[in-house]
C-alpha cells in the first residue's frame, strides 16, 4: 500500500521503531538511522536471539534498512539531509531537547525539506514542566494514573503487562503520518505530526477522565476482570478453570439466570435491572460465583452459548494459539529470510490479504553502502 513512500526512522526501543515497523509492513522503504556505537538500545533488550540481537529488536525492526550515522558530526548530519532529500517521512522518538541540540528540530529541518512529514514522538509532549522527564512505559503508566485503575481492589495497583502506551503512541504516529501524506497529495506541503506517550495514556483513559470532568465521579478500581458499569461482567472460577461471562443488558441477564437455575433473580427488583445489580454487586457476584464453581468450563461455555449468553474460557496464550481461529486469523507470518523466525503481523488486511514482513531486522549499518554512505567517510568526530 505504501511502496512509493520512503521513511527515515531515528528510533530507540519501542514507540518510534514500532511506528517504523508499521510503515515497513505496509510496504514503505524504512531507513533506520542508528548510532555507530551499538545502534538502537533495543538490540540488547533481552537475550541474544539472532545475529546477537534480541528477539524484541527483530520484532519491531523487521523489514527495515539500517544506516549507521553519527548525527553529532557535520558529515553525519549532511548524510541525514541527503537521505531526507529522497524521503517522504521522518519519524523520531528523541528527547525533545535533542533535535534542537543536533540541529534537526522541525523548524530547521522542515525549512530545508518542506515536503517532508516530520513525526515527533516524545514522552510528555513538547511543552510543560515534565517535557524532559524520563518516559519509560511503567513511568508513564504511573504518572498518568493508569496503574491505579488496574489490579484487584484487594491488592496493590498493577501496571499493564504489555507496552500499551508505547505501542499505542507508535500507532497514533502512523495515523497522523497517513493523514498528513494525504494532505500533502492535495497541497504539496509537509506537516509536523506530534504524539506523546502521556497523551496516548490519557487517550486510553478517556472514559475515566471524562467521568471525573463531567460528573465529578472517580470510578473505583474493579476486580481485574470486572466492569464498572455492568454486572455480571467478569471472570468466574469454574470447577476446572476460569470463564469470562459478559452480561451486557437485562435481556441477557434473564437468559443467564435461566441457565444458572435461578429464575427467581429475574423477578427480584434488587437484581432485575443493571443499575439495581450495580448497587447489589457485593451480594450478587458471590452468589453467582458459588453456582459457577459447581460445573466445568466446558459445561458453562456450552450451555451459555446455546442460550446466547456471551461466555468464553479464559485461555492461556498457548491455548489461544492452539485454536483453529488463531490459524484462520493469519496473524502469524511465514518464516523470514529462510530461517525459523515467525512474527505476528499487523491486525489489518487489504482486499482479504494480510501483508506480513518479508525480512528480519537488519544488522547495524548493513545499508550504508547501499545508500552511498560508507562508515569510513563518516568520522566519529569533527576535525
């Protein structure tokens, strides 16, 4: 879809590299700029996997080209400008003060490259007292309040065990880039696209924030699988494992009660409506849990399924990967570069076809020569 687009990525670890990986998966030529001494720190983020680089690095840098440049030198900067002359997009997740120090801030860089889409990813944005603060995923989850709404109320708050903020910021960056490219098609003008991890976290928390702003109500921390606005809508322990049950309205609650063998709950004013059940959560949920515990996961998924009540087993990742649905999704790509490495692809298909990466991550500086940028011509320091 983007095979006529060239993107430069000056990315470290996750948010920037993920944005670049999305563009690469969509067909763009993505030139990854790395420091000559060690490259992207993501190369060492975990045990050696392939070519001494971590699996994480290969996951988020698949299908790219690597150019090693020392951007602290005039030769390195001129090489970057030479690449930008032929590029459509530049993405970076440098700390906000670093582009200014290097002379590649959007004001100066875009003046020289007016058609360029300049996508800038930061931790806490370009303004405010925290603009230069460290912004690793757990820190942003903590500062934004995300951690305080996750975890069972009987225990401490818990961070999300996936990098939802980093990955989400990479996604928002690509959405912005695609919109800016469309405008450039009409106007010929480039654009500065800015995203931050903090903004992304607030975006994921929008329902909670909006409730405080508009109703002055702070939604409490629910059981880890629970829902603040629906009951029952959570996991329950069956005799041999857990099931997730989602009773999303009062019609489903009537069917749910019939399967449980507690038709009397339907006529009980304390349980008849969802708003009533919210008030009686502490009474109703333990009663449901007692009944669910008497039967197996297979029993409940079969009987609730037959009645049209949303219910599913809580699978481990390996159980999920063993499902026929996992194979049918075509999310897992074929082996790359004749080897055994297989990676989950983008959750998008076009005309019924899902595009997967066609190459593993590049070795550091592997493409300097291809772009006529021999490391020997790029001194580490200016004379």
